[in-house]
C-alpha cells in the first residue's frame, strides 16, 4: 500500500536540509515577511523546521494550488501576495519552482546562474530581486537571480 505523494512525510535528510537552509536564511538576513506554502505534508513540515530558525514569526498561507503547479500558476499565486510583504518565500515543488526561477530571471549573478543551471535539488533556495513594489505587477523576465543555494553548498 503506497501513500499518496501529497501525504508523503519529510525524510530525516529533508529535515536536516531544511534546518541547514533555515539557519542560512537567518544568518544571511533573508527572513521573509510572508510565506506561501504548498499544502503537501512535507512542505508543511519544512515550513515548521524553517520557522524554528527564524528570529520572528512570519505570516503563512497554506496554498493547495502550489502542489504540482506549473510556473504560470506559481506566478499567479505570487501576484496575489500582500504588498506589505517586501520579501516572500514560496515553499513548493519541482519542476515548478525551477521553471519559475527560469521564467522570472532576466539577469543573474554568474555563479548563482551556473549553480542553478547545473542542478535544482530538493530544498534549494533561489533568491530573486525585482524592481516592482507591487506583487501583482510581477512579470516574466523581470528579476535578477542574486543567489542560488542548495543544502549541499552549506555543508
């Protein structure tokens, strides 16, 4: 009897990766103002681990639309984020997040782009900056990939 993918639990390795990434986010002062998290069990558990590493509580929206979403749907979810949030963290799944990074990126830090193009592993973090102050105005090819970090880079 196999478990539906939506209900799959975070593995011990996944917990370790989430903890490492959360510590990195905290240390690099990248703590988001708002989180949109897939309703899948493992992303909820990842959120729990990350939240424990942040210095302050962060509002979260659990969003079923993120699960198995193509990048266009992910972009639509981001466009509905509150403008009061300067930094938004999307906790979702591949290939959607990788495709979203690719679609949003117009320019990139060369090292970050090289790592991004090589592999987009589980629990990787794409940090993109945009010139707009309204999430609803976010468009494809409007961002700058500042950094791309995978748990392996933090070992």
